[in-house]
C-alpha cells in the first residue's frame, strides 16, 4: 500500500467520525490544530509517523489476547501473535536484549511489573528522588511504588547538580536495597550505568534502568546503553523513541541473584506483566510499536537522534547567552531544565507565559527547589518533537531567541504578538500531518 492510500484510510476514518459523532471529531480536530500551530517542546512528547498512527487505529483493538504468542487464553490469535512477534523481533534487533516484553500499556506499568517481578512488599529499593529528576514511579510516596516498597532516594550533588555516585554508594551500603533504579524524567546529562552496576554488584542488588526518556538516543548509540549492563530495563515507547503511547521491558534471561528459583528473570517479568498487573494487551498499540521500531532501525533514525542533541545544544548556547540558568550548566541529551527564577519568574508563570505564545513546556522542580511542586522554580523542555517536525539549526536558533525574548519580557504584549506571528510563519513551512483533513 502506498503512503497515499494509507493517508486515505486515515482521512476516511476521520470523516466517518465526523458524520457519526461531531463532538468527538471536533475535539480531535482541535487537538490536531493545537499540535500543528504550536512549538511542542515538552521533553516527554513527540509526533508519531502517519504509519504509526494508522497501525494504532487498526482492528487489532478488537481482539482479546491474554497471554503471550503461542500461549493465549483466547482463540483466533494467529495474526495477533504475528503482530506481537514482529514487535518483539524488531525490539530485539534494535536493542539486543536477551528478553523483550512489549505488552506494558505505559511506563508506569512497566516499572510496576519490574518491581513485582523482583520485590516483595516492604522490600528496600534505591531510586532517584523526584525532586532531583527521578519519576513518581521511582518510589514517590503518592505512587503505589512508594506505598508498597520501602524506597530510599539519592539525588544530585549541590555543586554540579549531577548524580553523586559517592552518595549512591553510601546509601546502597547503608540500606542494602534489593533493587537499584537508575534513570530519570528530568535529568539533562548522560547517566553512567556501569557505575550503577558496580554499586549494585557490591551490595547484591538488581540493577533496573528506566530509560523512558532516552530510549531513542540509546537506540541510536548516542547515549551509553543500559541493556548489556542492567538486569532489567524499562522504557516508554512514545518519547525520543517516537512510537505510540506505551512501554516495553527488556531483561536478562537469568535471575543472577536467584539462580535456584524455578522461574528465570524473563519468566518472572512476563508473569508480572500478565497476569501480574495487566489483562489483555493492547495489540493495536503493539502493532504500532512494531512500526515505530522498524522506523528506528533505519539509518535516518540515528541522524534524527543526532539532530535532537544538536538542537538541544543550540538552545543551551542561546539560553546561556541570554542569562538563563541551566541545571547542571547545560545538556548532553534531548532535554534542558531551566531555573526561571533567574529571570524573576516561577515555573508556573513561565509555562503559562510560553503557552500563551503557543510554546509548550512544563513547569518542573529543580534540585533543592525551595518553591512548591505546583509552582516550582523551573521549566523542563526538550527538542524531540520539534526535530521530528523538521526544525534544524537555523530554525532552532530562532526558537531559542523567541523563547528568551518572551521570558525576559513577560508583559510586553506587542512583542508576544509579533513572536506568535513569526512562530506561525515558521510552522507553516513544516506542516504536521498534512494528509489529515482539517
Ligand atoms: C523516566 C520515566 N519513567 C516512567 C514514566 C511513566 O510513563 P507513563 O506516563 O507512560 O506511565 C515516565 C513518564 O514521563 C518517565 O519519564
């Protein structure tokens, strides 16, 4: 099928939706228009290809497929098995893990399954604190992870604002966790997984890496690879990896800490996902994961990931020239964490101000933040989505300048209007989903 024919499928689908349920269609169209007309700089977001979008809207959504390929609890799964095996094979080719599970519905559930596979309630885990860049599911008290397990948290050094491995080691030795979690949601630097592994080995803990944010960079070999090092690696599929909303888990086959157990680590992970925490897998999304993984196997994907980093580095330079303070002084990856109190704004004010000019970022705590989580000192932004849209050096420089002009002139409505016009002019040159009718 050609791209043109695929496009017709989508257009046809939305036309049916429009005829049958105008309210729902209008919501979808309004969101499409928002995505088209704004600068999407939320570090955890991206735009999937039309092929991924179409795979996610296939009839595979109709099928119950509890279990795994070849071992389902329902009949009629011969094609579903093909879809899931395709996703597993492509993930294995891309990441080279000994075992891959493509069923987790989300990153949070992937982490939940990883904990269920390795821990009992009350067991001790060492993870990065939310305040220093970790994720809620790394043991925050309001998350089930923090309620079920006994999490201890490491942070970053006050001086460098980077992971302090002396602290990680000291905490690991003191608390003897069963699992050490590496990986983050708001950490602009590369993470040294080998150092984490050495500490895990010293205290007899599993190493679990949550590479949700950096999976695309890892796939392109532009970030140290956790898969050869860690026992378990979880990832979302929808951030830098540019797939549908969902997740995957990679692991070693052997449970090196419990070789005597009847189940190996791969079996423990699979039964933690199903029936441990999930029922029927979202096979339409698994098909879309397969499509995204095939895209990630193309040489153009590595070039795309390199451009993400190049674009982030350009923003780093422009932000620093404009007097913004960057957490850890800059970035090595796709994201930047900016302390906006340096320009007399709070994170919430900066988020709202930028959104009023069609630039989307999120407010974010910075390490050692003295402000409240609902209105912290920082904003977090990334370059994956704009890079997908096609913005390169020339355009990202413009974006960086507009960004700083808005933050430095928060009440200058005329300037904001002018910038909004310029953003609209720029984005016209980089149409988003032009095949979908407005
Ligand atoms: C590091 C990390 N892990 C897990 C998650 C959770 O993913 P999801 O929102 O799909 O549950 C996120 C989401 O932002 C994340 O950044």
